[in-house]
C-alpha cells in the first residue's frame, strides 16, 4: 500500500524560486541596480537549492520505503528516476542536436559532446572542454549528468547509512566531506580552470550533503531548539555572505568557504520552511499556482535557454531604445519566463505526464501528485 503522506507542497514553491534564480543568472542584468546584479552573478545558488531539495526528499522517501518494506528496492528507484528524467531530456537533446547540425554542420566535437550527454558524463567533459556550446541550448545540462551520477550512488549510500547510528552517520558524512574538500583544495592549488570544481561531484557536494543531513534527521535535536524564523534568517545570511567571497568562476582559496556556505544556507532554508513560526512564507510557497510552477520546474530548467532568442525578438519589438537599460532587462526576463512556462506546461501535459503515470507503478511511497 502506498503512503500518501510525504508530499511537502511548500517545497514545490521553493523549487520555482530556485528556477527563478537560475533564470536571472542566465539573463542580462542592469548594472544600475545592485540587487539585480548580485542575483545575476550569484543566481547559480538556485542549482544548489535544487540539489539540496533532491537529497532531502530522497532521504525522506527512501527511509519511508524502508520502514514499510524493510528495505529499499534499488531497481525500482532507478526505474522511477529514468521515467522522470529521461523522456524530456532525450527529447530535448534530440531536437537540439538536429538544430545544431542544421545550423552549424556536424563535427567531431559535437560527436564527443553527444556521447557525453547520452552517457550522462557531460559534466566530466566540461571539466576540460568547458560548457557544451556545440549542441545549441545545452550548456546548462551538465547538471543532468551530475544528478544522474548522484542518483546512481544515493540508494546504495542511504541503504548503508540507514543501518548506522546517527552519530556514526554524521561521522561518515563528515569524513566524506573532508575528502571532498581536499579534492577541491588540490584543484585550487593547481589552479585548475573553471568550471572543473563547479561541475565535478567530488569538489561540489555540500548542498547534497546538507540535504542528506536534514533529510536523515541527524541534527533535528539541535535545530528544533532554534525558532524557525532564526534558521531561515541564518540561511539567508549564509547565502548573502557568499556574495562577499570569490564567485565560483574565480579559482581562489575563498572557494573553500563559498561552497560550505551555500550548503549551509540552502539546508537551513529548507529545514526552516518545514518548521512552524515562519508566518506567511510557507503559506505563500503552498500557493496553488506557485506549486504548479514548482511541479513543472524540471521543464522550466531544461527549456529556459531555448526561449531566449524568441524573447529577445519580442523584447526588441516592444522596447523603445530611448529608455534606461533597466527596462529591456526586466522585460526580457518576464518574456523568457512566460515563454518558458508555456512550453514547459505543454511539455508536462503531452510528454512528461504519461511517463509519470507509468512511474507510479514502481512507486511505493507516494509524494507529489501528478
């Protein structure tokens, strides 16, 4: 029997806000507005928020499955992930590849990047070759390879961690984090160019580890003594402190603090939202429309690069060049957002939903309704 009790609607709203950060990060910015510039430069935090949310939910869902059945069905976990991720990903990849060949012709580099995307190793290729710009509108999809590698490891890791005492689990995760920080330090010492640290799971991991820590309830006894508003504020402060440190594209020793801060910030925000005492914030995040946008956030993320050309054309039609540069930036963001929502909603209905229904046949612990 399926357990319907593990759906957290406020987290869907948070997913949409994470996407908005990524959208602003990948859009032009207005230098006259400092807050806008900061969101543009550090909007990559939205990626880490996605990662932290995924780790948190897997820790909760697989634990509930273990409680019901006494174990985790790893094969079913992989099937569920494939049915959720692969249909949209491969459909988009196929269209992007056909468009790229039509526009630029075929090349050996395109072959390498196609193999990387087909085998979910594009993030590893990006370490030495840079982002995938040969296949149009796919430069951001290294994150899918990163996540697939995470998905491969997470059920085995959780199966092991569930059998340990909480103190032992914390020690194991702390040791793994220390090893990862050593890897990052080696990259910085040898001045390995960006985006190597950013796209490599063993040097960019704190948000996933933070999601696991709060998902496994390893620090509940400490955090639950602190008011929810204080935890939420602490998370925001941690993310704000990142803006005072080197950005991830600058290979400096300050990155040894940047990545832990983003892990702490995203984890505290998620934990705080799950508690009481945040006033209207959880209520807003549970809003029906915001939840729907969070539900289609995977499509929003995949498609948002591809909507930029059309958004630019529309912006140029309606924008008068005599105005401040602020206006076209804002208009471009809004236009891209609207176009991306429309395409993602259509994709969700026609492409993703049939596979999500099939996914339910392999689901023991129900979470978000389709």
